[in-house]
C-alpha cells in the first residue's frame, strides 16, 4: 500500500512493516526515487513519526506563525489520510504477521 502525503513524503507498507519514504529527485547519476527514511511496526507509529518530522521542518519566526503552520499541517495530513481506516489497517497488519 502507498499513501501519498505530498510531493516530498509518503507512507508505504509491505507484509513486514510501514515505511516513511522521502522523494529524491533525479540527479546526474541517479534516477528519481522514493527512499525509506524510517520503519515502523504499525500505521499509528508511522503517522506519528511523520507528523513529528513535518513539524520539525516548519520554519517560522513567531509563535503565531508556528501555530498556523501546525494547523495547516494537521489539515494536510487529515486530507491525505481521510480515506484510511486506521482500525482496518491495524487489524490487517496483525492478520498478515506470521
């Protein structure tokens, strides 16, 4: 499963884990690609880690700007994850582990 968040990040999964992946544009010697940044055993942990990462990347100079940026981030994540049923994801992850 691949859950796009924005042009820079996405959450992906396989039968073993959830990954936060970051987009790397093409360079002289490489093609564009998504590279794993962190690995998580469940979706909630991946979502939490991505939220923390995105908050750390916010660049503001005032508290008011920071609060507005966090609110915008919350809206962006809610929109990206609106079609995902976390209860279903947790259950699916547990059922596929062996």
